[in-house]
C-alpha cells in the first residue's frame, strides 16, 4: 500500500459501490414500480430478481462520494476515500479504479462477509438514471474503519447522505464529522437523494449546525425543508449553513454564502446518462475552492465536470480532466 | 435453466471473456511494448501488473464469438453460445449479459479452478483497441462441454480462431466442427487476429476444406496466405472456401462466393472504440443470410451492426437492434 499523504485537500467518505448500468424503457420502470431519478435500497433477493430481468449491462465503479473523489483527483487536488468493499472480484475492480484515478484509498476489504455493494442503474431514453442499491459489504463500514490521522490531515471532509442508511456507517459518519471539526477542518455534506432525505430528515436537519458546506439538488433541498418552493428552500439553506450549493440539472446551480450568491449555468452536454452528474459537480466545485477560485468560478468548474460524465454511460469521466482545471 | 431450443439459426463457440476497457495514450502502448490493434495472451502475473498500471476501466461482457452471438440474437435470429466461465462474480456478469441478450447458453461454470477470463483492452485516441487476454477458466472448455444435440440443431456453427490457443478448446473446436458437418450443417470460422493466424497458420489452412464460411480482416487473410497483397489473399480465399467474407475497416467488406462477389461499404459511424466491430459485422452478415438476404444485403447488415458498436466503449451494442434488421 502506498504511503498515506501528509495532507489532503479532500477526504470523501461513502458507500463503495460498483454500478451495473443498462438502458431500459419507461415501461420497464413502470413494470418494476420504480420512481424515476431516485435511489432505492434493495435486498439480496430483489437484487438477484432485478438483475435477472435487466438487459445486458456495463460495470463501472460508482458510489456517490467515491465518484466525487475520483473526479476531484482528476482535477488535480489531493484526495482520499474511505469506504468498504469485499475481498471479491468487484471489490478488486472498485479498488483498482479509484486508485488508478489517483485517490488514496486505505480501507481494507471485508473478508468472509457480504459481497461488494452493487447498484443496478436503469437509464431511460431521456438520460435519467434510476438506481437500485444492494449495499452488501459497504454496510459493514463502521467507526473502526475511520482513519483518524487521515481525517485530521484533510482540509475538507466530504460525507454522502447515503451513509445514513446503514447504522454502522451512520456512526462512522458522525464520528468522522466530529474528528474533522475537532481538528478545525471543514465538513461538507451531500444530501444524495430525495428519498434518503425523507428517510433521515430530522437527523439531517439536526446535523446542519455542524456542516460547513451543503450540497443538494432541487428535490433534495425542498424535501429537507418540506416545501414545494425552491426559493423558500434556498432561503432556509442560506440560513442553515455557511455555504449552500444547490444544483438544478440543466438550469445550473445556485451558490449561497452568507449575503453573497452566484448563479452558474449548466455546461453544454449531450445527455446520455446523468449518473454521477451531481457527484462530478461537487468534485469540480470543491476542487475549484481548493485551488483558490471564487464561488462562481468553482461552480463553473463543477458544471463542466458534470458535463464530462453525462455524455456517456457511467458515473466517472472517460477523459483526462487536467485540461478542465487548467482552462480555469 | 430454460429449455434448449429445438433448432437454432446460429451456434457460436468461443472463449467466454469479460472485457476491461480503458482509454490510454499511444505512449502507454509503447511503454508496455504492445502492437496496436492485436490480441496478446498474458499470464496471471502479467495480467495483475498490467491491470495495476491501467487507468480506471469499464467492464462489459466480451469474447469474440460471444459478441457475435449477442449481436445476432439482437438482430432477431435464434442463437446459442458455448464457452466456459468460472463460478465467480465476473462469470455471473458474463452469463447474465449473454442470456439477457437472448442467447441460449447452456455451458455450466467451472468450479474450484481459474477465474473467469478477462481481456484488458487499451483504447487509443484513434479508437483502435489493443487486447491483452488472460484466458483463465475459458481454457478448460473441452470436448466434454460440447452439447451434441445443440450442435446438430444449429443451421450454422460459428467458431472463433482464438479457440486454437488453449489445447482443450482446440480439441473441442475440431470435435464441434466434425459433429456439425456430420449433421449436414454449415461451419463458419473467424480468423480472429493476425497473431493468432501466425501461431496456427498451418492448422488453419489444413482446416479450410472443412469450412463453409470464412471471416477474416485484411491483416488476417494476408497472414493466412503469407502475402502482402490483399487481392492475392482474396483470390486464394475464393479458391479455398465456398464463401469468404473479408472485412477492411472503413473500406467496407468484400464477399466472395464462387464466381459471385459483392463489395459492401462501411456504414457511417463516429469511431470511439473499434472493439467488437468484426464480431458485430459477422453477426449482421450471418443474420442476413439466415433471414434469406443476398450477399450484399447481408454484408450491409453487417456494416450497420459494426457501426452500432464502434461509437461507444465496449464490444456489444447499447441499442435495440431490432430496427436495424427490420430496416432491411
């Protein structure tokens, strides 16, 4: 294993998942009672039945915070990731991909337990992705897996809301956030998914006073503050956290920091599969901040990173991102 | 397991492989001493070292004859596949994908042996693919794995030249061809790769009198007949087999049947990754013949099937092919 870096710009904590992506029709979603654009947790049995019903797929490493880590590393900042795979073939794929992306990844694999987590992703012709996650080994990520030195060494700790689903991961989430704050580091939270917000709304709200940067899309932020009105939700977010970054798909993003705000357009892209768009946006934004850019310029790097993943199947870019960061 | 079909239009026999595809630079190929556009066999140790050096990848089912089977099934003919995976996660991925493509796949997995075969595919910016295959479990496919009833039930048996590399598979190849001929069925052979032809030139030539349809690209057919001149090689192929189908990348294909011949253009496509182009062409051509089309129309279906796979990473189409076949 490579030496741990003395300091990191960004440490991401999340579920370690391999995506299985397949194109489906709207009728397929309806037949399987899936709500388009959201994430569902499924058990082993459902995962097997759904996989059997799915068209041929393409496998690639995923996981929300892991995607953010991979993209941010591609943009040139120092990044680490913590999350649990199993000691199996898909775990080896996940490890290879995140390390090859330049991310420091010290978490040892789970042995003799559940297999590596899988997310069965149905992509409809409009490019929207509907996710069905079998958490497998990733539920066993717990407080023991927290690398205290690494958390203290990272300028920003980034946590995915999905971690609230498995109880041991939620404990790790809370422990990591506490360690980071004690070390005077910034803590960022991504709300992940509107259903995830609905499952953990009170816990997320209670957490907000300890969060420095909040990432959410329109469905997530309106769910968090229980309103249908995006502007109301944005106002609440502005009050709740020092820096709120709200993404709105093709309408770009709204960034709120105290009295300052920036409205950033989406970058032009042909939409094939939106999987990972929000993760890539967060990576671009955080890389921008880390490189000393302002809010609008950081948001624009986020928009361009998102555009780099939605033109193909899969959540991570197929191109060298160094040019994006250099282009400013 | 589903009931075996009473009859098949096409039965493909080949290595059962999962592809790991990653974009690389020309310098990466040079640094690893790879000849662009060809296939190399690698051992476990080399596979591990090369995988460690590779950028993040995308996994999808591959294998030359298996690709042909999947595409042909998508074009609406009845198809089976014989080839060996291991009882592991990548083996499950391979099985899922070929069955979900509509292919009958009765070969049981290998237990307690080598893992499922993997092909590490480097795609350069020009879209050319360079393949490094770890044969794993697929080398254990042998004569015992031949499903005699299925071979007799299939109008055409399609064999990939790569099967000549592992000795047990070569025995299975010869056994299958003999069974098919005894049952009065057509036998098709794809030469697979110029290096594979060089390794087995004499054996392939000795086999030609038993072959009804020969598929080869320019590098393969000139290697087979040891000439630099494509026209000479084509003339030799015309003498050697009843039906020779010679593909020439963007220059289309030349189809030779006795005194008849057809020249077929390539179909327009943006080239991202040429992996599987030849396999898809063979699928389209064989599906065309099976549906009663003439040589040129069958070749054109082959050209369009190839175009459907070279616009993205991976060897199999991401779209519903039924429209291609219907469009004539």
